C-alpha cells in the first residue's frame, strides 16, 4: 500500500545565514530557487531545508552554544536542538558545498544523507551557530515549515567560501550579496524580516538572549520572543 505524505504538514527545518566581512562590508550567502520549485519559486533564499530523521543521530564534533540550545528546545520536542544544528550543517553542504566542521573520523556507520559530507574528512561542528530567528510558514502554502534560522560567521567555515563546485543544483546563482544591496533581489517576506534582525545585530558576536518567533497557526499570527513576551509595536 502506498503511503500518502501530507506535504502541507508542518516540518521542522533549519536555515543558515552565513555572513562574511561582518565588521567592514558585510555580505550574506544566498542562492535562487528554481522556477518550478513548489515552495518559493524564483526567490533568493538562504541555504536550508527540512530536518531528516538521521540528523538527530549525527555525532557533532562540537555542540551548539548552551544558550542557543536552550532557546531551540523551548516549545519543541526533546532533542530537537541537536537535530536542527545538524540539519543546518547538512543543508549548507548540500546546497552550497561549504563545510562547517572539523577534521575527524566518524564513529560507527555514517547515515546515507551524510556520506558525501563525511567523505570530506570532517565531522559537523555546531559551536559557531547562533540561533537568531524562528518562523512557521502561514497556512495555505504548498509547503509548511517550522524554520529555525542560524547565523554563522564565514570565518568558521572549513572550506573556501568562494568555492561552490560541490553544491547540488537546488540553488542557482550562489553568491555573496552585500547587505546594503540584498533588498534589491527577489526575496520572500520572511527573509526580509530575518535580514532586518541580522542587520541589527551584525556587530554582536554573542548569541541573542531572546529570539523572535513569528508563529503562524490556523487561528492567528503572533510575533513572540522565545524566553520573553509578545513583541510590542
């Protein structure tokens, strides 16, 4: 019997915002989704995607910052923080060919979706990730995600930030876009909101004490803060 997958069900997802030259002329790594993509066709987006089942089992070489892990685990299933961090690293590798990890062997069997990453000789490292935003896709969209956005300094990459030769074809026109020019591109609404948050804290190297949460459900849309109160106008 064929199992029907509800593609409108909300899936946990991770998005990674890599920032380069953040103290001088900051730019962010983005690419364009295909014209035939079911979700956000033609839009310029950050690398990211849904959490896979095996992501929770991946042995991180370095864990998330404690504060980020605590915020990720709020209003989320147990162990979600680790799975989200691993998904961010995996999606960055798959969609851009960039490596966030440290040279190290893998203990035990490598999950299928991680074979190409493990083949680089690295294990994923999450200590450079900062959890900065969370948003749930509004109802009525062809795909819905509970997306957590991570900020990463490009200096933490173990690869050449200009080398995209190992990227899959999920994103085209991969490039570093200056923050001062990024709004000239065709961006999803939520990406513009997240960019405003990133721009506001571009000079801050520390994880945020509270994280904006744009929660869309069937009843209402709320702009909250994890470890805080609803945002004021």
